[in-house]
């Protein structure tokens, strides 16, 4: 099984640097790293070029012009070019536990997607976080909350079984799935613009198509760096798109990944 680690980002190179340092620190490397860049400036490009010289796994940078929040489009473009059978997805503001990739790979199974937890890094800790470039967090370390999510106990992760309904704990910043399962429902719906629901609507269509979900608890941990809430002006529109997918039991979106394949 080949793995593609997919990281989305937009104009926050300081955070992305910590994320890529945490990739460098992984106990098991992905086969490739895909960076889906929703229109960042040259600072992000230079940072990625620097890490292309440092990291073992090849980094592929996918970028399009900044025309507002168009994350679904750039994710589709990256997934279409993925060489891996299995895609592990995170955000450019989520530092990865050293066993993040290993854990997602270990629990990958046919016809199942995984969704994991995130520990929150607090706003007041950000100056120290960036000054020290901290990427490792113990249970009692300062600057974090939701500490129980920072417990890595692999034996307990076996208590969580597959389910055929989406969980409200599912987040696109910590999820993994088979590329073929995403392509089968035509990937992300590019009708989604602006923040919200693009990840969960994709998962809903995958589940309507027979894919089950499993919570990755006590493994596959990420540390989410605090930031201000993004513009939510289109959230109601996006929420309605998701509600439509639920009501119609949709398995396919018209405006999706097929145009890049």
C-alpha cells in the first residue's frame, strides 16, 4: 500500500513550517506529500521549496490563484495526481504526532475511512510555540487543551468499530481514505466555496456509496494551532448543499474530480 499525505494550506507559512517539521519527525514516512495550496503568496512557495530539499518523501505543490476560499478545487487537483492508493489528509495548521502516519496506515481497511482527534493549542501559547518551533507535546505540557485526546494507547483504539453513519466528531484535518473511494463519488464538490461542510459532504456521499467510518481514537493524533474563525458568510449555502446530499442520498456530485483525471 502506497500512501499520499495530503496537506491543505493558505497563507500561514509559520504554521505550515511546524507541520512539515512534524512530517520530518514521523516514525513512518508517507510515500509522497501533496500540498494543496488555496492561493498562498510566495512565502509559502519558498518554504515548500526549502522542505523539498530536506524531507525524504517527495513534496508536490499544487497551487491556484487566490480567488477566495476554494479549498475543494485544489484538494481535487491534488488527489487526482496522487500516486498513493491511500490518502491521509491533514491541514496546514495541524502539527502531527510522530506516529500519525503510522497509525492511519496500521488501521486502514477496505471500504472504510478513518477520522481522528485533534488536541487544541491555545491562543496564549502561540508566541512560545512559534519561537521554540515545538512539535512534540506531552500530556501535561502547557499550552494545550482537550488533553485526553493526547493519549496514545493503541490497545484502546481497538474498542472503536466501523459504523454506517457520519459522526459529528469527523474533521477534514484528520481523516484518511482510499483514493478509489473518493474517485467513485467524484471527489470534493466544487460547488462549495467559502468555509464549511466541504469535508463532511464528501464523506456523506462516500457513506451513501457503501463506505463505512471508523473513529481513530487513542491513535492518529494532531495538534491544532489556534487561529481566528474564518469568514463564514457562505456557511448557510454550504450547509444546504450538505443537507441536499443527505436528503437525496447522493453518491455523486456533478462538479468534481473527474475533470482532472
